[in-house]
C-alpha cells in the first residue's frame, strides 16, 4: 500500500457487488479496462460471475469471483480479505447489488420492506464502512453507489425500493462530506430504465415517458461509473449523476 502505479494512483483493486450480469458486469468490464484488478461479487449466479472473470482475464485483466449475499452483516468478511491478500486494498467500491419486492404500501409485508432495505441500503453502508479504512490510509478512494431515479421520482408500487434508493443518495452525499479531506470521493449514479433483469415488467409505461424513446444500456451506466472512479473526477464529490434519457428532466 502506498506505492503508485503508472497512472499515479496507489496500488489496489476494485470491488463491484452484484457483478455477475447486467450493470454490475458492465462496470466490472469497464474498470478492468481502466487497469483495475476487480472483485466480481455474486450471490447465487456463480456461472455468470466466473464467465465475467474469464472474459476479464482473457482481455489481460485480473479478477476474482467472490460469493457473498451482501445483505448478510458478515459479507464484508467474505469479500475484503481475499481481495486485499491478492490485489491490495479495495480503493474503488461500487455498491451495485440490489433487489426489488414490489407492492403497494398498504399491503406490503414487513419482510418485503426489510429485505429490500437490507440489500439496497444497509449493505452499502457496511461495505462502505469497511472500505473506508483502506481508502483513508491510502489517501485515495472512490465509492460509487448505484441508486435509481425512483429515489428521486415517485413510482407507485415501489415504496420500499424508492426509500432504499433515496436513502442511498443521502448516505452518499453525507459520507462524501465526512471523508473528502482524505481524497476519497463518494457519489451516486441514478439509472432510469435500463435493460436488465431487475427492470423486467416495469418498462412499457415508463418507456413512453422517456424523451430519448429508448431504454439505456448497462454500458452507458458503466461509463458514468468509470468516470467517477477516475482521477479526472477527483473534484466530483457528493453528487448524483442521473442516467435516464431525460426522464426526470
């Protein structure tokens, strides 16, 4: 720790949660292209994660598949030590793993509320807390939390999801203010309608309201994450970058 690579940043690696497919896989590919060794976290899709790792390594990168359910309070213990031992400290953390359990608030069960909040908000808090130890010591860090426009714009039937994503945006800006002096940035990216398994079944009505008249791609979201993780974004801190084709404009 402390040594600088050819780009002038400390040696270390990136961790992307929920990276076996969709937006997470695209982010892992992008960060690998930018020279980061990448931890590819997955909960149950081991085949998908191993395929992502295989492609990264075929492209000359370094990667490691890591199984953990991020909603487990002990997930950090399963994710960070293997990465730190193999690649050095986690200097880029992308909290991408998320889940939905939709339903109207009057009928929503406690379990649906709690599961979504644990995965989408409590997990990023715990992983961020763990990652900041190494980042502040290295005086370099990039944390990017994948939120959603639902955290900014009402979407009936998703009270739990909206609460978790709005909380994630507020969490990002608050932690950013706390750690900025250590050259650590914390930002959020809020995708709109993007073609992933998580958005299946909610697209047709929303799509008609998108000025771009199309869905976004995982790669378009990943491009924004790559920027926020870069040296060029060192003065971008505590903000939310919306990627929605103009839907919230």
